[in-house]
C-alpha cells in the first residue's frame, strides 16, 4: 500500500518522531541506491537503530502504511517522508560566521545533495569579507537583511563566536527568517514562532567523555563508591 497524504497534524508530530525521520530517509536513500524496491519494518528499523514497533508507530503517524508480507515501497515512502520534512522544494540558506567551522559548513556537499542551497556567506571580519569560497563571495554581515529579502533566504546558520550570535539572530529574525541553526556556544533569545536548533560540538564531546569515563569504572570501584556514599549518608565509618 502506498503512503497516504501527510496528515493535517503533521506540524504537531512528536519531536522525537521528527528527529528520527531524517534517519529513515537516509536509510531509504541507501536502499534505493542499491535498487531495493520494498523493505520490511524490521530491516528499516535495523538500518536506523530503532526498534520496529517504534518505526511502525512513527510511520503510522505520518499516514504511511506498508503492505502485509511485503513491507514498504522504498521510493514512495522516501517521497512521503521528504514531503513531511518539507524537502520537496529547495531551501535557501545563509551561513553567518566564516571562521574554520563556517568555511567547513560552506564547503560541505551534503547540503546541496539534500536540497539545501547555500546562497549567502556573511562575516564581519574585513580580512574574510570578499573571500571566495567555491564560487560564493563572503559579504559584509551588514548586507544580510537585504540579502534575506532579495534572495529568498529562509534558513540562517550561525557559526559565529558566542558574543556575536544574538546580534546575528536578531538580524535574521528582523529580516523575516524563522528557522535558525545555531552552532555558537550560547542560547539564543528569539520570538515565538522562530525555530532554533542548537548544535554544540563541545557539549557532544563532553557527553562522550561522560560515557567513556563511566565505561572504564570497574564493578568493584562502582560498588565501593556506592557503599561509601551510603555510609556517609548514615554516618557509618568505612
């Protein structure tokens, strides 16, 4: 059975479901590249690291259903998820802050492959303004608002130092951008209706450090710390 039209409540999908949709789409793309036409929920779930019951629930919330004994049509399901994610039309993206991270983002080919067109690069550093990055010239951030209006930019990527990020966010919002990807190490204050996704690479490394640290604790040391804590709470000397 082919997926039905996206439900009217697609914008109200649970955040956890929305976070998993790009992984489903990536896996479906990989299957399509190997000429696979149908896929079971178990196979698709294994390819995305979720359990099959959760995958079926996610897809049912999109109005997508598979055929019993056959599974999901790969091409139809990929098109359906792309539509729910708003990937059926290209998004026009501006990157603000062209330091090492910003330049790496500007040169990342995966954006265009997924329908995100990098059309504007902006910075405040005179040493960077005017630089050419793969055919796109870095412009003064003072020109950002006009570029948003004239060039149809609808997504802003902030890769500035934290001290400059709020000012850049204000410029984007004032110009009409309501979708922001923030790589700056700070929390942005934006009006209701503006969606901000925060990516802090240092925080991700700290979380990995936590898991690495606790993975190395042996069971005896873990038990010792637990016993020590309980003794301190009861006043018993150990």
